[in-house]
């Protein structure tokens, strides 16, 4: 069988049997097959990166491995868990069961936060960024990579997620400029050094209600940590804590920026205004006009 026939037949299997999730639009059947093809040949690449490299030749053993990988993907194992890689804001990151798989939708928050950070960097020699609920470290790493002047710190309640974030920092050569701590939300930074000293406070919090977590697709609920999704009875427990605690940490003129779930934007913006400590707010919407990130300045 030619390489073309080999690819075409397995592509048909994916088209017929794969149920792609809308929060991973980059994982088309072709991109998925290319990523698994590279993995069968011994190289883990994200779905985005796999399309940038020519497909290698596969021997009989590699073809068997490819079919095993296809079976796992069709059974619902996330592609990023198979390849061990995921692209976020143009950066190739390690990915695993330790933390949430970085989503394309979070790039909306990431690019908005980076724009704010670059403005802050024009006014401050070393702006301080704190990213809580960091997971794999994707937001913190993007800030440190794209804004070299920033001092970036991050935290997560999960020691396993913190380990993954530290490995990602090392992968991109950022371990000297990114410090990751274990702890609950802002607790690891509750010292005079950070009180009123943070220029940009970032968070991609859990924002799914506890009841809805149990009804999420098995590809998510069965493979990614519940801690990364469960936002309490109404999905806003962490968001409320963040809004309440932020004024103690963010300096005057600094920013709070975080992701919100579908439908939560208007209520969160009202909550920020009612707090009375935020000078202005703005939102970032997706292609459908849904608010997916909120920013507020002290």
C-alpha cells in the first residue's frame, strides 16, 4: 500500500469515527492523523506543528503503532495526551494529565493580556506578572516569552500541574525568569512584596458548575483533572475570590485579567463594577460575540 493510500484510508476512519470537540478547532481529522503519523515515527508534535512538517516514511512496525494510536484517539483519548504536546500562542508546550489542555479560546485572554503587559512595560522597568491557576503554565510562559522585561510568577493548587509548568518553562529556556509556586490562588504571594505590587494579575480559573462537570464529554471529564474545571455550585466560586482579593495585590494602574465561561461575562462585569475598586473594565469576545475574557484596572 502506498503512503497516499495509507493516509487516505486512515483519514476516512477518523472522519467517520472521531468526534472533535468545538474547543479544539485545530484538531481536524487531517491534522489529527498527521500528528499521530509523526508520533508513530517517533516524534511528538502538536496538531498545529504536525502540519508544518513533511510526513516521514513509516515501516511496518510504525504502521502498527499508528493504528494503535488511531484506536486510542477514536476511543476518546485526547490528542494532546497522546502526542504530549499542545501549541498555545505560537509556543509548543508539553501537555499531560497533570493539567488542563490549553485551549484556543484562552488565547483571547492571552493576547489581550500581552497587549496590556507591553503597555505596562513601556512605563515600568520590570513589570510584575502573577498567573494563578496556572495549570501547564501556558499563560505565564507566553507572558515571559513575549515580554522579556517582565518578572513572571505563577501558582497552582496542584503540585502535579506546577511540575508540568516548571518543565514547560525549562523547555523554552525561561526557568530563570518564571517562578512557579504550589498554593491556593493568591496564597503563595500573600507577603508584603506583592501587596499592591502586582502589575498584571492573570487567571484562567475553573468556571464550570460542579453539576455540569459530570455531564461534560468523556474526552474531558475522563482525562483532564476535575480541579481545572470545577468552579463550585454555580461555577463562579474562584471568580468571586479573585475579584475580592485582587485589589490587595494589584497596584494602582495595574490590571486584573481572567477568562470566563459562556454566558458569565455580563454578570461578572456587573460584579466588577459593584466592587467599587476597579476604575474601568473591558471585555474580549469570541467570533460569536460571546464574552470570553474580562480585564479590569485598579
